[in-house]
């Protein structure tokens, strides 16, 4: 259950997170690694690791080196370091991202994971699914489904107190996964 | 005032060639160092490769021998998934009379995407970059891997990366560069980088005969007495005594040199207790550096080599993305 009564049509991020966690509870393997895609997915993976039962190692992935728009857009500034503090080969992994759109970031993240080893399984958890897929990729767990105009980006922000909030911005160009 | 065109930057201000650290804006240097950070960990993975330069062809053009620099560029390009061709031109075309730019044109006709150039003449990489620009080939990039006595920008960048890795920040640092600055393009690149990033105290230590006449104009304090110059240093950069570049008798003997300018444990003790010792390699043990120091706990000489690959990957992927 999420509220969608805001003027921009977006759900409250905290409500969507609670919904996402409810769907994952009991379905996700108790030892699954939660791998957040920078930066929004990283915050969500940390939160989910605290909420979900079991011991979930948290990893971080920056897909900049695997993006398919590098030859058009170049390398963006401030690429973060991918950190996977567990053996990827033979592990069960849940990729976590804030907004699922074209599916291209997820494709890049899956490619990167396989350069670390062969996981037993990869699932996908997203805070919001806005549709608009350009690749055959579907999420395993979804917090909320939304519909916004194509020229707008949905951005997850984290306040100083840790509270998460979704906003829409005019297309920034560099992102969109 | 009209902006002076910097041949390294495109009209959007992005780095498109890396020719020199002189005049390169601090934010561009900072961005290269930042970008190198995530490349360091790629060496620790199962698959030590990322697909950024897949399908690109990188030519290592070495008109002067340098096994180490060529190898690190080759590894960097391969870890970016590029195809790498090594050409030791000193022993091929030019000996048959082909000019530098004819060589370049031939390689462009083979669909080269990037040239890594080491040349004995200062300015050779600039010449190639200008030639490519005049030929309307903005998609082909040039990296200077050392030109004459001029610059060796990726070595300067890896030195800066190493210093930042261990010391976090350049503000407040005292950096002492010791030895043969006269023949050292490494020193020249590093000094430009250090001053651009706001290092308050850069020192040049060496005999009069091995310091360039105008080194003080680069913002460097000169010391002929090593003990004085090392006092309170956070970073000590030892330079190789480039005996193969020495023409005329600039030095009495290697033994005499070591006595005055070789880094020993005793001299190192004059620097800060947490000082780091760097050397661009290859080292002459017992000439500019004592083995006990080279292998000691202050030495970061081998991490420099590892970081050098990450820095070169960062430069290549930034250039190829423009």
C-alpha cells in the first residue's frame, strides 16, 4: 500500500520501501547478498539489510564501466568503487535499484557481477518501476509502480536524517536505467 | 581576453589528448585522480577487465625504449578491453627513412583510435595531436608517454595519485624531490601537478649541475644540502640518476653521488616520522637509494606501479569517451 496523492504522482519513498521489504520478506534467501546500484540503490540495500530477516552482506556496484552509452556520453565524473564483500561465485544475489526504467543499468550490473564470478542466482528489487523497458528485464520485487512523462527523471534523495524521498527532475541525460 | 586554445582540451573543455600537466586545470587533474580510484580494484577481481574500450585499437609508439612504461600502458589498455599494438619504431620505419607524420598517417589508415607516444624529442606528441586535428580526426587521441626532457604526464599523475592516497590532501604538504632534476621529465610533470593542486612547499634537492637553471621559477625551493632539504618532508621523491642521458662530466662518480644525495635510513630520519618514499623506477640501488630504504616501511615504490595502471586506465577511458 503506497500513497500516490502527491501532486507529482510519486509515492512516498518510505512507504514504497516498506512495501518492497514486505514483498521480499520470506521470499529472499536468508543469506542472499544485497547489491545496491549507486547511489540510490546503495542506500536502499543498506536499509533492506536492516529490515529483512537473516544476515545479508551488502555490496555496492557502480555500473559506469559497463554502460552501453559510454561511446556517446563518455565517462561521468565521480565513478564510485564497486565493492562486493563476499564471494560472488556460488552466491545468491539480489540487485537493488531505486528506479527501473529502460533496464540498461540492470543489464550493465549483471554483466559486471559475472566478471566477479558465477552467482547461483540474481534477483532484482526496485523501489519504483516506471515502465518504459528497452530490454527484456523484469523485477522480482517492486515497491511501487508509477507513470511519469518520458522527459522527466525520477530521483531518489537521502536527507541528513537518513529519510528517503523521491522527486522528479527534468531529464539529466547521464542517468536513466 | 581571448582564451588561449589548449590542444589537450576539446571545445567542451573535456580532455581529448594528454600531452602535458603544464597548464592543465586543477579540476581536470582532480577528475583524473578521482576516476582512477575505482580502477584500482579491477586488478583484484576474477576477470581483470572492463569493456570500456572494447573494439578500440591502441598503438604504443615507442621511439625510445622503456619496457616498464610500455608494459603498464599495454596492461592498462588490455584491462579496458582494447586491442593493443606495440611498435618499437626506433628499429623499424624511421630507420628506413619514413617521417613521423607519415608513420602516423599509415596507422590512421589502419583505423587507430589512440596513440601512446614515447619520443626522444620534446614536443613530438604535440606535433602528432596537432596533425590529427588538422587532418580532421578528433576521434583519435594522443597520450604523451614521455617526450625528451619535457614531460611524462601519466607518471606525474600516478605520483600525485600515490601522494593523495597516503596523505589525503595536498594542502599542508612538504614534498622533496631529490636528484637529477635536470634530465627528469618526471620531475617537471610532478612539479606542475603539485603546484596546480596547491602544495605549499615543493623542494628540489640536488647538486647545482643536476638542477635546471630556472627551477625556482616553477615555484620550487632549492637545496644543495640534502639533510637540510629533507627536514620535515612528508613526501620524498627520489629520481633515478640517468647516466645514459649524461653528456659530459656532471658528476664525480656514483659512489660520491650516493654519499651526498643517496637516501639512507639516517637521512630519512630527518623527514617526518610518517614520510613516504617514492621512486619512478627503475632504481639504481646504492646510487640514489639504499636498499634498506627502498625495501623499508616508508617505501611506496611498488604501490606506485600498481596505481600507475589505474591512472593510465582512467586517462585512456576519459580520452576515448570524448
